[in-house]
């Protein structure tokens, strides 16, 4: 009997597509997803085009920008023409920030102290242009009460650049409530979905969120350099990024001087020449994730993260992730004495995970993780903790 296409068993058949799984117990996809075998072929295709076709390679390279965006759009439920590629999330934040004006009565940028720091660096720098950052505190370092965040968003708020899933704890923020509140007071929401897309279902259209960004390094198994920005269809033409370049021009090959004339569509958010190789590199991962669907990945992930939590409770390790399924992303964070050294030793022994100061070990099953690997990993942690 063939397995249900969405079962955990069906996902595990894809293990053969990820050579790294033969070398290691791979529980670090929140940081760097395993490379699909097909990535080698796609990068070869990129270089072959260059070698064989020279300048004519652009005939294939250029459409790859939209093809890469369409692959992301399919995963996040975005309509055609609403996603554009970029190099990294920090760059996307800067592009979005450069679309905004800060007026005395509306200049607040509201996010929590558990945001990804790089994102915060961009918005703090906007204070030089008149923005005022409002940092909403956390009591426990795991999450921020939604009510507290909502209360900080008011008519003085320009934008709420927040994470969907917090990198430090894997806490899932209540995006629907945040979007509702922001829209009530006329503010925008820029959702950083780096730690959700690929492991937690996200439908940007259903959420009505204004902008979403993320990248391919982690759950999308696409390596560095292929980040993306989604802009709500009715908003695409309303914004004009000051951080710009000739690929954002309505007719780049006119080489018109001196000022930018923005493209009508989503390409207006593209700056200079994009890093095309990264788009070829990111293709296989996005295709695999889209083909199995994030719902199936989530079902298996929840079962496996529950098992990790159970093992942590048995051993008395300090859990730093939410216990409720609906509040927890694809990662479990837990702490124990000498956690940083233990993480180093685990990696040396090819049990791949990582450590974050003030948080602990971050451990993530992905579509390719077996139940046996979870048990082996936790056994190894126990051995090292006892040694
Ligand atoms: C939530 C989140 N945002 C952003 C990033 C990375 O940002 P960038 O693409 O600018 O390196 C990470 C991880 O590295 C992350 O976990």
C-alpha cells in the first residue's frame, strides 16, 4: 500500500535528496537548512549558461528572478506579481524603511525586544531620519504578551516590523491580532517570516499583512543570498523606496538620467543587479518544500518537538520555548549547565544544533528528520550532560 502523500513517512522518502543526512544528525535547519542534492545540478546550470552563452546567459538569468519569486509566492499564498527577491532580510528592511516618511505626529516604529537584532539595527538607524523606536519588553525572554504589544501600537505608529516566529525561543506571535490592531490605527506591518516559512504554514493573503520578508538559508534549504519581499497587491505601487537601483526602473535599458522612474510592478523594489547564482542555489529547496506542502512538515514537526520537550522534562532541562503547540514554531530551545560547550561537542560528533547566549541549545527537526534521530540526539545530550 502506498503511503499517504502527506504522511511523515512520505516526507522521509525525501531523505535521499539531502546528502548531508548521511554524515550527521541534522537538527540545525533553523540556522542552515541541509543542501538538496539537486542544488549541485542547478548551480552547474547557472555556470554552464555563463560559460557557453556568455552575455546571452542573461536571457535565462533574468527570468530566474521572477521564477525564484514565484516559488516563494507558492509557499506563502501570495498572488502573482507581489514577491521580489533580495540578498538578505536586513537589506529588505532597509528598502522598506526607505519608503517611509516620519512626521511629528506619526513617527513610531514598534517592535519587541525579542526581534532579530539585525532588523532592529536597521530601524534604530532610522532614528537619524526622525523615527522613534518603541521597544516592547518581554518578562521571560520567551515571548511578549500580545496585549502588551497591541497596546504599544497606536495612531503615532508608522510601522510594526516584527518576527512571525522568534529566533531565540521559537515563540509564534499572534500576527492576525497585530495586523488587525495596526490597520485600526493606520500603521503598516512588516512581518519577518524567516523562522516560519518552510516549517509553519503562512498565508499572507488570508492574514492581510502588508509586507512579509524572509530568506532561503534556513527552513527553505536554499543557502545564503536569496531573500524575498512580499508586498500586498494594493500597496505595491503606493511606495517608492529611496534605497533603489536601475533594476527598479520602469525601463532599465533606457539608461535614463538623472532620476529614478519606478517600475509599476514589484520590480520597483529591486535595486541594482541581483545575485542570480543564489537564486539557482535556492531553487531545489523551495521546490521540495512547495511540493510536500508546509502543512505536512508542520504535522511531523509538532509531533517531534513534543517528543523533545518530553525528554527535556524527564531530565529537568530548562525549557525556553512555548509548551503549547500553537505558540511554538519548528524549534525547541532548552538550557542546561555548560550548554555552550555541550553544543560544541555535539557538533564535533556530528549532532548538528546550535547555541544562543541567554537561550540555550536550539534543536530543530525538519521534513527529513526521523524519530530515531531525535532519540539519538537526546541520548547524546544526556551522555554529555552526565559526563
Ligand atoms: C528572524 C530572523 N530574521 C532575520 C535573520 C537574518 O537576517 P539576514 O538575512 O539579514 O542575515 C534571521 C537569522 O539569521 C532570523 O532568524
